[in-house]
C-alpha cells in the first residue's frame, strides 16, 4: 500500500504526541521519583515522598491517558479515519 502525504502527516503527528507523552511519563516515573526522596516530612503519617510517587504519579498517568484519547479522537476526525458511532 502506497502511503499518501495525508497518511504520513497523520502518523507524524501520532508519533510526535506519543514521544512527548512518553517523555512526560519517564520524567514523572523516574526523575520525580528519584528527587522525591529528598522530601523528608510526613504527610498523613506517611513520608511525603511516598505520596508524591504513589499518588501524584497516578494522577499524571490518568491525565496522560485522557489527553491522548482526546487528541487521537480529534486527529482521527481531522484525517477522516474516525470510528463510526452508533
């Protein structure tokens, strides 16, 4: 199958947003978790670093999923490949 410029543009945008969101995921998972160890006070009886890594990261992961789903729905509609809704 020959790829048209429209297909290339679609996949280029798809790969770009995927790379950006993976970079955010990496930062939240590894960089924030690494530096959270320096937060040495308790929050509701637990170390604050635990809350940052366990709770804050989950919120960011949910936001990443929500943003990606919305972005891809708009991109699919823009390029005419959206799924038909009943």
